[in-house]
C-alpha cells in the first residue's frame, strides 16, 4: 500500500514538474505585446532624442552659443537634410559609404575567419603572428590611409585596403578568443565521432566559439566603418564619389557647421541601423539557441 502511494506521489510530482516546464516554454515562446515593445524598446530612444533636441535648441534660444559657425540650430541642420533630399543626393551619400563599408567588411570576414582559425589551432602560427594581430588591432586605422594612398592611389581599392587592415585583426582575434573558450570536452567528443580537420572546425569549433566570434564581427564592423570614414575624410576626391566622410570634409572646407552636423548625424544613424538590423538579431539568436535569452 505504501509502495503504491509512493509511486502515485512520484507520478504526481513528475506531472507537476512537466506542467511547470510546459508553462515556462509557453510563456517564453509567446510574442511580446506591441505596447510593451513600444514602451521598453522604442519610447526610451525617442525621449532621448527629444531631450537632446530641446537642450540643443535651448543653447541657441538663450544665446549660450550665439555663433552659428560654431553651433548651428536644429532648423539649420534640418534645412541641410531637406536640401539634400530634394536634390536627390541624401541617399547617394549614404549608399556610397554603406556599400563600400559592407563590401569591405565581407572581404575582411573572408580573410579574418580562416586566419583566426589558423592562429587558434596552430601553435607556431599563434606564436608567430598572434602578437602582430593584437598590435594591428590597437593601431589607429587612420594611420593606414597615407600609405594606402601612396601604394594604391585615390581609388576604391585604397578604401578597401584601409577597411581590411582595420577590420581583419579584430575579426581574427575575436574568433581566437571564442575558440580559446571552447570546452575541451567538446573537442574530444568531436574527435571521438570523427569530426576532425575542417569537418571538426565547421561542426564543432565554430558553433561553440560563436559568441566570441560574433563579438569579433561586431568589433570588426566598428573598425571597418571608422576606417572607411577616416579614408573618405583624408582622401576625398570627386572621382571617388561623395560618401559620408567626404560630406563631412566638404562641410569643413566650406565652414558650414550645418553640413558637418548633417554628416555626423548620418554617420551615427548608419552605425545604429547596422547594429539594430544585423548584429542585435544575431546576438539574440545566439543567446536563444543556448537558452540564455530572457525577455525583458
């Protein structure tokens, strides 16, 4: 009798645990209400932008800064955006820089990924070029612009060279860091199942190193974008088209602070957009695939 009661109690306990887990799964898989998404994700940035605009306008209204050559009013900057839009050049500025940045980043990805694998898995290669990669990562990207101009001239290839030199070390080091954090048990299990060489790298090493690799990609994009802006500012030329960096330099040459602010806002906008549209979803996917994603 006691045995039967014990089994019944255990069965009820297991059923309760299963029901609780099912409830958790159901709660986590449900969609976040639109109102909650707006309040938590959209409303705070809007408030921040409004506050910045109010403070900016207050500096002009109360003549804290009364020289438009130093600080233009929001309406002056808005007029620059309006003129660029009506002339059909606004999207051209953005696309010229974004297309260069994304293509250069893809080249850096194709070079940095195998380089990172090689450095992480081959001790001699790590000892030989590991410190060099770390040094290159800390070197300001703008330092590569003068030699790139001398070697390649005022050409798009110069832009891509500067992007590669700025982004490849970050991507490679990010992958090395991610691989270093892979538990040795994963590698032994992979070898036991015959996953060695390229097969092991593809099916075991890269998936396990994905968080560190993704951090390296995000940093690599930041380096590539900054490198591109430095190249466009220093080596601006009509033959290269007008990107955001060239727009910033044109504003400086014309002593037009409203144009300078226009370029700065566009550069900031592109950086935020790339993060929100590409890297943030990737980060959520990685966390969710590892059961670490918690909805706020």
